C-alpha cells in the first residue's frame, strides 16, 4: 500500500494536533497546581 503525499501531511497534522493538546493540558496543570507546588517546596526548604 503506497502512501500519497497528502496522507503523510494528514498524519503529520494529526501528530501536531495531539502534541498541541498535550502541551495545553500540561500548561493548564502547571497554572492550576503551580502555586501549590511552589508553596510546598518553600515549606520544605524552610523546615530543612
């Protein structure tokens, strides 16, 4: 089965969209959990 150039482009586009979705999820998690993780890290350093 041969792949045509438009099918390769479609595959690359699908991978790009999946990668963008993963990046967005990671960014949202960092925005939500960022302050809590920072506070936890600060507490560990202060108590050490």
